[in-house]
C-alpha cells in the first residue's frame, strides 16, 4: 500500500455509508438493482451494495446501504 499525502487522499474514502429506508426493489438484472428510493427510480450496481441491505429482488421493501460516492452519483444525496 502506498501512503499518499493528505492532500491526495479521496475524502469520500472516510465517509460513512448512506442508508436509505423504505426502498422498494423493482428488478434485479444481475448487474444492477433497479429500485425506488423516495420519489426516484435508480439503478444501483450490485457490486456497490453494502452488507446490511435488505432489498435484493423484485418486490422487496426495506433498507439499501451504499457508499456515499454511489449515493452522490445516483443523485440520492447532494454532491460535494
């Protein structure tokens, strides 16, 4: 592992994951999970979904946990 100067470290690496409740899974394509988060329908890459998530297949209603970077990219939270 290479030690980077503080000015080169991605701030998002230290951010807490984002948790969304009341998420409805619409479709699992094998690559992404299409789901409704509040009033938005988004396609979340399956490889970026974090442990603790309870929505996995069509019809599931529950919790989605993703890194802050993913939540920003999907416009689920304000971008920095």
